[in-house]
C-alpha cells in the first residue's frame, strides 16, 4: 500500500520556477517518485535548460524557459504544454519574487512586481491550465494544484518585505477559494507555506553566520528546511496520499509559525 500511496507513476507535472531552490527540489522529488514527465519553467533560459538536463538523471524533465509573470510568457507556457500534452496531472505555482525596503521608503514598483509574480500570475496560470488539468481527472484520480505560499503570509512580522507577506497571504486565500471552485472538476488545490529554506532569496541571511545562528534560535526545531522536507510534502499532496486533502495551507517551517 505505502509504495502506491506515495507514487507519482505516470503523472505529468509542471513546476514554475523549477530551475533552482524549492522548485528544483520538488521537480526532483516527483521524478524520483515515478512521474512520467516534469516540465520546469524559469525566467533565465540557460539556467532553465541546464537545470532540466541535470534533473533528467532522475527521469524525463523538459525545460520551457519564460517569465510566467508576463502575459507573453504565460501564454507561451500554456501553448507549449497544449502542443505537447493531452493532459497534465500536477501544477506547482512556485515562481516567486520579493522586495525588501523600510516601510517609509517602500516603492510602488516593489509592491506591484511582487504581487504580480506571487499572486496574480498563479491565478491566471491556473485559469489557463484548468482544461488540461480536467482532461484526465476523475473522482478516483484527482489532479492537483500546489501553490507555494509562505509563513510570511501567516505571521505578523513582515521584516521589511511588506508586499511579499501580503502576496503570500493572498495566495493562501486564493488556494481556499479555488479549492471550492475546482472540486467539482476533480482538481484539488492546496498550498505549502515554507519557513526558512536555503535558496537564492535567503542567501542574505545564510551567508551571515552570526545572523543565521541567531535566527536558528527562533525556530523550535533549530534548523532550516532541507530538499527532502519540501519534496516530501509536495509528493504527498500530489499523490494518492493526498487524495482527500484540498483547500489547505500547510506550514513546513520547523514550528516557526507556532511561536511567532
């Protein structure tokens, strides 16, 4: 039972922002769990192609470079997927952006960019890919959408990253709304709210040993997340193990959101 419960056998997956960090970890997890094919996107063409080549040691990984935060990039991704596949089983909205500045100096540009990437684009990508997600979904074999939120959207401390925190609270609420909207189509919608993980976005802290050690003391489990931590929850939500879970926001944060 356990082997089939967490199996991604024959599933076709799409991971935005899949060239590095959390996106890459989840893409690898899906492939190692038996996914038939994983498509990854990223703004930087060379990085996307290189990541797909690296991930292909675990299974078939296809790069579709482009910026899904733009109408052109989003439509290109949708067109490519429609030309290659009759259906998809899993969509992970992982592409994200942040912008840090003190409250009094926070710019409109930083607000708009972060909201567009983190909240607006996932909505319109889900809208555009719903037909492909519906195509092979059934009551016994649901399709799965996983939105990547953040504990920043759950706690009251924005740490000068105001639009990021608000955008992640928005993607959490979007998850709840769309889970009710798409349940009739046999599409489940959930969100993962990561705490601290090693990524490009958190290098400012992980490269400062004193600040890094100090922050560890605020995390009940006294560590940051690892690749297996994010891959494990993503596989659970996308596989038969998560078949009765929808509309949920699941913190993966070592307990940070409990104490902050």
